[in-house]
């Protein structure tokens, strides 16, 4: 039977609850337990797919095509189990499911209520996501005291009651702010937030106290007394310069011991040597490179979490420090590409919408003409294709219908828009690979031998997608004749998966229609990012 650890948050959001939960999971995994993780999001949106990246940061995509909270990305980077649709759900999904049941008459005429119907549904969803694991770490989004997250907390309490003794544990993450004027750490917000939890009947076994500094023992003792948590359970989590230090920080203070005791288990001791090694590699690079990441400035920080992590992982596995500098593509539009000269490599990440796109096209051209290593991801592949079509294949008006719906040369378009030579419209239907409007989730494609892609991946590539537009096959032959190589295509619909320039023309120029960053982990890195960083290192030396 699965045992549960619920991780709740108090005082304020954005304290790194996801990373703390994932770090605990990593420790438990290193103790030989089969661990999975779930994220419960209290908002009404059915999934974060439609939410603005400014509000919600990156949308993480799983193998099975779920658009999920970015915390699932942390989970996959910290533990080895893969996340699926069922590992993340929202209030919106719970209500949708309950209302559907109600319409089908499944509640037999009863009044449908938050307790027990919504809370039961939440518990069912938790069990569904936890199935097969020895330990499920369940992170409850939001902050204790919010109206939105109350049903989730209530469901967690009920689930722990039903699971019985030693089958559920609660860990609460709070803030212990340092007030400079008083020269003191303040424990009051933490006391209040634990009181709030106790009001709902949840008694945490451990408190993770976030602060900018380590919390001295006398303050920990005070928190212990007021919050009614044994002193070893009051754990200090100070700001770390890398998230990969957190497992060791929590382990050193015995969080896993407290949780295992609460769950009545005593597995083999933790072995975090892998984490120690990668923190060492991060902190002791032998070389250094700087990558220019070209995008819409505002998008560039929180919305590319997985991407910046993937580049960091590549640094770990090439003993190099990978600096990322953000370049606003609208600035390139206005001022040209001079600002790109200083970079060892150029990356154009995924993105949506017309704004700034001409700047990205210019960046792709700059990288191609100056033989600077280039990695184009999703939109970054599409702009490289448009650039090549315009400047090398005589398709001067090439564009994507996303940016110019009237373009006479739609080299990138929705499949529905592709015209056959005889004018017949090819339709993307629900029986095809692509289902609805977005191509989502993992797909496996063969790779053309003797290409850069084959060097990186071998014979096949399985990566995750999240996009609407595709390279238009009606133009690809002409573009290929002009020298660009399509090195991988999807099996059923023959869609362009990877494109590249031959090695005798350019040292490293590759565009991929998928998002490789979702599958990079600190322990293994990712072959494409490692190859890209190696190309940048070679560029620097040349
Ligand atoms: N906007 C492009 C599309 O929808 C690219 C999407 C992306 O980069 N994720 O196809």
C-alpha cells in the first residue's frame, strides 16, 4: 500500500515548495523506496496550458502530452519516476469530473457538496496518481489560509485518517523572515500558519523554515514549542546558490528520518553521493561559455525554467560553466545583430506570437552566416527554416501563417492550411497523430543516418512536443534542394522533426520541432544540449 507525504505551504507563495518536496523525494528514492510525486493546483483552470507564462511560468509537458505545472519538471529532474497526466490536477478538473458524474446521475439524487463529494473526488485523484508507488509525495499548491486550497487540505486530512496510523505524514513549508531594522528572524508568521493548519486538523511532523540564512538553534527551539513540533522536526532551509544542494541540506538535518519514522519505516540509509558529485561539477567548472538566448525579453526568465536547467545540466556533464545571456529579439529588429557577436553559441527557444519574430529570424541568419553554433527549439526551428527559405531557397516572402496569415509562401503553417498541388486541403483529424490543434507529448521518430542528429541521438529520437504549426511539406523539397537537411520526420504524417545544416557547411546548426529541455536531468544531462555546449566550447577555442 502507498504511504503519503503531504507538503503544504504557509505565509507566502514562491518559497520553493516544489523543490523542497522534490528534494525530499530524492532522499527517499536514494533510500531505496519507489517514490512518485503529485501536484495539486487549487486554481479553476482545467490545466495551465491556457495560462499566460507571466502568471504561471513555464508549462511543463509530460510524455503522455499533459500540459502541467512547472513543478512537475522539478520532480522529473530530482527523481527517476516519470510524471504523467495523473500526477497533476487542478480544482477545475475535480469540479469538471464531479459535475459530469452528477449529470450522469451517479450521485443518486443526493445534494452534491464540497464535503464529501469534492473531497472524495480529490482523494480518488490522489490515489489514482499515486498508484504503484511505495511513497507518494503530494504537494498542495497555494498557501494555507487561502479559500481555494481548503478542499485540498480537507481531502488530505481525510485521506490520512482513512489511511490509518503510519501511512501519512505532513510537512509544512513556511517563511521565517529576517527583519533588518530589528536585526532579528521573526517566527510569528510561522506560528500563525501552523495554527491555521492545526485548526483544520493537520499536525505537521516537520516544518521547513525558509529564510535567507540558517536559523539558530534557539529560534528553532522557540518555533518547536509554539508550533508543537519536536525540535528535530524544525528544519532550516536557507537560500542556496543551486537547487541541487537542497537534498543534502534536508538530509543533513534528518528530514528523511523524521518522515520515515512518521511512516513507520526504516529503509536503508540515504546515499546522496550522486548529488554531491553534480554539485561539485557545477561549482568546479574547467571552462566557461556564454550562450545568447534570443527571445521576447519578458518571456525569458521564469518561462524557460526547464531550458535553463537543461543548459546547466549540459554544463555539469562537460565540466563547464554555461552562462546564459538573454537578448531581446525586438532589440535585434531595431539595432541589428551586433550584440550577438560576443556569444559562443546562439539559442532561439520556443515561443508564440508575432512580436519580435523578425529579430529571431535575423539571429538565425547571423548564426548560419557566421558559423556560430545554433540550436533552434520549436519556434527556433521554424524561424531558422523561414530564414533559410528566404535567403537560400529563393522564397523571399517565406513566413509562418502564425505571423502573417496571408503570406504567399507559407513554409510554416497549420496542417489544415497546407494545400496540395491540386488544391485539396489536407486535414489534421482526430485519428492522426496530432489529435486536436496542438501536437502534444512524446513521439518517436527515425533519424536519417550520417547526420548531426544521428550523431547526437542514434537511430531514433523520442521527445515531447507542444506546438500548433508545422514545417510545410510542400516547400521542404525545394528548401532541401537548397542545402538544408531534414534529418528526422514523424512516421505517420511525415512532419519535419529535426532540420540541420551539413557539417561541411556549418559546425553545428540544428533546429528541432520538439522541446528537448523537458527530458534533461541533472544526473544524465541530455545528448542534444551536451552536444550544443560542446560545439560552443569548440567555437570558443577556434
Ligand atoms: N508558435 C509555434 C507553434 O505553435 C511554436 C510553439 C513553440 O515554440 N512551443 O507552432
